[in-house]
C-alpha cells in the first residue's frame, strides 16, 4: 500500500544493496565492483549479517520486523551508513525517517561510492529534487550495471515520474540479473498495472507469490490489482490470505477497508480501519488507520467527521513533535476544509503547515520546497474563493519554481491548477490542454477533464472520463474520496 507519511517508506521503496563485507571499505569493495555489485561497507561481520536479515524483510514490506535487525546492525557498527539508510526507509514516522537519513548522510563519505550514491539519491528525493535523485541513480547503474538493486532504484525514479515504459525496462533488467529477486517482480507488477497492462501485472504478481509464498506482501500486492479491476470480493479474499500469513500485516487491513468502501459498505470499512488501529504496533500504523477512517468519511461526503479523524492523526504526530507529519496533516485538513467550501479555514491550516515547517529542524531544501508548495495551496484557495487574479499569481510562481527544479510531479500539479482556473473561466480547450499535462493517475484530474468535455458539449468523452474518475479503484486518497461519488453520479 502507499504510505502517506511525508518522505517515509513509499511502497515502491527498496532498501539496499549487495552482500559483501568490506573490512575497511576499500579492498573487498573493489572486488565486488568487478562483479558489478555494490558492497556493504562495515567493520563488523555480525553487523553485516544482521543488516542483510533486516534488508530482506524490509524489501518485502515487513518494515516493523526489519527494524529489529537493522537496529542491531547499527549498534554493532555505529559507522555503518547503510544501516541508517535502511532504518530511514523502514521508519514508522517522518521524524524517525529524517533522523536516520541525516545520520546516513553524515556517514556516506566513509562508505563505498555505490552506497554514497544510494544515500544521496534518497536525500534528494526527500528534498523533492527528483531530477537530482534520478541523476544519482543513473550514475549508480552506470557504475554497477550488474547490480539488480541499482536498476530497481532507477526504475523507482522513473515510476515516480510516471514514465512507466522506462520503469518496466529497469525492473525487467533487475529480474534478468537476479531471477529470484522478489521485490522487482512486485514493482514490475505495479508498473504494468499503472500502464494499463493488467495481464502482465497479474503474471508478475503470481511470480512474486511463487518466489516468497510464506510472506504476506505478495498476496497483498495481487489483492491490490484485483481491487483495481473491480474484483472486490476476490481482492478481499486475497488480502485475508496475506493476513493469514501474517496477522500483523497492516497494509492488508487498509486494503480490505478500501474494498468495502468501494462496495458502499462504509460502516464495515471503518470497522476494518479500527481493527488496524487496535492492533497497531507503532505510530505509522496508528496514523494509517486514522487516515483510512478520514478517507472513508470523506467518501460519504461527511467532511466534518473526516476532519475530526485527521485531527486525531495529527495528535499522534504531535506527541513526538514530528514536524514533517504534523505539517502534512495540516495540509490534509486544509484540503478537507477547502472541499467543504470553508476557504478561510483552509488558508489557516495551510499557513500553520508552512509555519511549522519553517520552525522545524528539517533541511533547508525541505523548507524551500514547503514555501513553493504553499503557493500551490494558496492558489487553490484563491480559486475556490473566486479570486482568479490571486489564483493565477500563485500558480505562476509555483510553476516557475517547479520548472526551475525540473520537478515533474510539481510541474504536473501546476498544470492541474492552471487547468482548473481555465475550467472556471469556461475556457474548455485551454483547460483540457493543461489538465492533460497533469497527473493522469489522480481521479480529481480525470474528473476535471470530464467537466471540461462536458462544457464543450462532448457528452461521450465526458461520460468516459467520469467513469474513469469514479472507477479508479486504487488505495483511496482524499482526492479520490472528494470526487468518487460525484463522478459516479455524473457518469450515470
């Protein structure tokens, strides 16, 4: 499942790389490079052994279990950069993520070049510099062309930019190099799914199951594909198979709740989210359960209740002064308020979010990105208030900053906002041109495209995009919850 924590452990995140112990970080590393693999730099053989156990668990989305071994690795060798890199990726909170990433970056110069590139790539991603991140991973593949994890990381960079053919090529190269490397089959399935190639996705997920049949995530991933195809009962059965393998596997609880929500069983969906909350082993799982409940309420149009659940989620982060997650929660609260038409309340949430970021000890790059995204948030608020001049000014600033950074995701958001402004001005052709450059995986973008076609009088195209927006059937987000019912009514 996709994690909502800022910068923390996205579902596509791979942990790390190969398995050779370098006693001083140089001699054996060179031997490994000759075989095209990235070394693990550590002064402790025991640290390496614990690290490899933790990495294997983490790569298969068993983050909670992986941390026990990774923590032991870091204790045995405090200078082991990869241990902190992997602890960052398995972090249950954004605060924990940034603390371990900072430690990994401080140790990166003591590690091999491959390890350094991995750490710098993760750091660039956390700083929203996707161009720099991709560049690091391209260097990694060039230096270690026979390392499956290097190709996996580069594939993830392409996936994040929605360049699915390139992502698929990298994942296929990974499995060619290591036919038993299960995580690559997992994300290969997701890439095919995103590309609309469901048969190939199903083949990849079935191979993933065959490789590690005693792990929960292969069944969870296949269940997500079944949900995407609208096969809800089959999806729930597969999620329950994942839970039979590991009753603590939180993503499958979220997946079951999602299927129930799509079937219109909102009370049952919330009950499943509550089961996740009761069984939560860490703050990340508690937050996921509360976010799930918020989305389910939003899907019903009960925005006040959705806001209440987000405030509970915020309180979880507040207890440990997790500034990054608290800031993200405030933006989510602002989005709910904005959807409800409470523009001034939404603005207050957005301002509080930015102020919290700026007061935190997060990196300068993260803070600058927060300032840039604040223009996006204020632009949306201005548009909702009917202030088209203000909306355009904020959008222009946001697009300029996103373009300067060559951040593909933020550039898409800028085009979406420009398209939304044109839609409100009834400039339907311009709206379509802009929205087509937005995120085509976002149901809200598809919903606006449908509205633009409807404005042009093209009812067939409008109906098709309303259908696509309503039937996205991905793990739900607030944006999906905001438009799913409306799109469903429109297509009918």
